[in-house]
C-alpha cells in the first residue's frame, strides 16, 4: 500500500495535464504540438539525409522554419475541427464519413498550400515562387494524403473527444511530417549542385586567357 503522500502525488500527476486541454490552454497545446512535431519530423528527415550523405551538415535554420510553420498550422486546425464538430454532430458512421470527406476535400489542400507558401516565405522566397512549388508538387502530396488520412481521421472522429483531435493529429503523423520535409526539400541538393557547377564554369571561364583575334592574311 502506498502512503497517503504518495497517493496524493500520483493523483496530482494524473490530473496535472488536464488544464492543457481546456479553454485557452487547448489552443496553446495545439499550436506548440504542431510546431514541435513538424520540427521533429524534419530532424528525422535530415538524419536520414545525413546517413546517405555523410558530408552533409544539419540545417537547424530549416528545422526552425518547420517549427514556425507547424505552429502557424495549430490555430488553423484548432478552429477547423471545432467548426467541423459543430456542423456534423455525433459519432454515427454516416456522420463520421461526411467529416472525413469534407476534411479531405477542404482541409487537406488548404493545409498543403499553407505549408508550401509558409515554408517558401520563411526561406526567403516570394509568394508566387511558393505557389509554383505547391502546384508542381500538389498531386504527389494529395495522392499520398488520401493514402494516409482517411483511415487516421476515421479513428479521430469516431473514438476521440474533440479536445484531443489536433494533438492526436500532431503526434500520430510524425511519419507524415517526415514525408512533408522530404517533399519540400528533396530538390535542394540538386539545385545546389546546379548552382555550384554553374559557378565553377564561370570561374573557369574567367581564368582562361582572352583569345587573340586571327590575323588577316595579306
């Protein structure tokens, strides 16, 4: 048997997390968990890249950008799921199916656009450049989204309380966040190589002595 002080301590631990899922703290929890998990996904993806390219250096600025964009998604998802639960009330399979369909048709493309535009701005690109990247990678992103999210959202809408929805999404999708980091940054190495080759060619061109004009034959 535990002493009285030990029981009180365990009870405090058991209920200490509850304020983070109530009122204004719920929005803070959703925001920070979104940023933290997207940043963790990027850390895992960079570790994978470094294992393939041992000379590669970890880019913490890139991870910081992922954290900021992930935090910006938290409030968006917080209010989106609140609206969805008010419009489609209950856990009947018909209602859950409607939620999943609406989420896939509206929220998924919007979140994808938010991610690519946000990351583009954080990396110093313009909105038009971010939009072009989003259009180039949209169908690949959206097909993968349909393979992952309908099943995950069925569990979310059928089994979980509304206050846990965003945290569930943020934590259950660590693999998805790693994929987003891969999809966003997979071309960077190629672009860097192109720029490097171009710079090397320019240096070689400058190093060559100027060609002398051919003397005209008398």
